[in-house]
C-alpha cells in the first residue's frame, strides 16, 4: 500500500554492523593488577621472614608445671619449646635434645613456662638447706604454691606468767622456697588443715624445729609475684 500523498515515509537510520567486543590485555596501570602484585610480594616477604626467624630459634626445655626446691625432675615436668636465645647466654639453658640424668633435683623453685637453667640443677646434696614440713591451722593463701616463695612467721605459745600479753610474731625465714603443699584430712576436730613443705637454710633450721616441738603457730605470707608462671628468680 502506498503512502498517502503529502506524508513522508519513516525510514530506519542506517547503522554499521557492530564489532564483537574483545577483552583488552591488562595494563600495568590497572589498579587491580597493581594491588594483586603487591599482595603477592607481601606474602613472599612475610613467608621468607618467618622461615628466617624459624631458622634462628632452637629447642630448649621449659617447665610444664611449677616445681619446688629439692624436687627430683622427671620427663613429665618438662616440655620442649622453640625460642630465640642470645648466643652469649644460650648455654645457660638445657637443650631439648639433652636428657636429664636420674636423680637431678631443682636447687630452687621453678615456675611454669620458665626455661630450664643449668644453674638451678644439681644433686640432693647440692640443695642449700633442708625441706621441713610446716603444719598450718588455716588454709594457706592461694599464692602459697609449689615453686613459689613465702615468708615464714612463727607465734610462740603465750607465757603463763604474762597474763593477757599477746606474743609477738617472729619472722623465722624470708623468701623461703615452697617445695610442696598438701591438705591434711585428719579426724573430727583435727587442728591442722594443711601442710606446706618449705626449704629452710641451716641458720634457721634449729629455730624451726624448736617451733614445731612446742607447737608454735606458723603463718606463711606469699612473696608477691614469686609464684608467677615463667618468671625466673
């Protein structure tokens, strides 16, 4: 059908055939590419640093639990750890490849996580003092633990001639090593509730035995921070 006279026939505009869109090769100026390269390089650097640091460490023994002075050490008391040590002081600690001889004891209290120092090891005869079991009338402070340190105070029995006079407590030993703590399960009405084994030097040992003989009251005051894990003394 022909168009009416006086009216133009609409004609679709001509357009060239479209080209298939292709992916352009990445440009070095593409920020996404630069970020990816930076991440890869960062990973390589960090990995190399971790390997270098691992090569600079060595395995030594550390305490797996607190150990009191005079305690014989066993394999259950130790665990191997990787640490970086100053070459000047590395020989001061026991390497994990070494095995302790039977009968080796701790010459002082050692805390959990503390590296095992050679200077703190010896035989039973090397312990400077003797371990004395001190009975307590009250439950000891929670910081009175094996491997910690305490001040030992003694209150002597009152003199019957001095009526109403309160005996003065006496500091028997200062910063003594705790070798062990155990509760006492006595019968009904038992006066003692706990026993703490403490390493006492020769100078105070006679006085301590005298206090036990006359049933003096013993009190243990923990040294602040002495029972902290991994802290050497």
